[in-house]
């Protein structure tokens, strides 16, 4: 899965990335319980327009494990998804959707 992040978030990951990968290796090889997302790579994609130097820009991309890969449609009703970013802005679920079994509901 690809996730675009802000430049500041990308720089922060580059700083703590070695410690993150060290921890993830220990968790994997020693069977430590871990709920962290598995980040597989970090990339800067430069997009250049040769005819217009004003429209050059960069995208900061993290490649993550797809947690939904292999989930059977019949299992969707048993899955509860949460948005754990910590932001309270636009993070509410409408009351009519709270109890729905729909796969698109994020709590």
C-alpha cells in the first residue's frame, strides 16, 4: 500500500527509521508482540515538467503492508476499523453508521 506523507513526516521517519527497523527485526525474529504498521520502504518521487520549471514538485511516499490483503468478503462483518492518528478534526462517525456492519465504517 502506498501512503503519501508530508515532507516533515518523511524527514521524521528517516531520522527514526533505523531504530524502527531494528525494533521490527527483533519483534519478528524473537516473536515479540507488535501492533506497529510494517513500513517496507520510503521514497521521494520527483516529478519534473521539462517545458515548465515552475511545475516541478516532489511527493513523499511510504510503502506499507496491506492489512486487508487476503481478507475474505465473508469476514468483513467481523472487522472493526479505527483511525488512530490522534486528530479529532473530521474524525467522527455519523450516529446512523456506528452500528452498521458496512466495511467502510471507520471509528
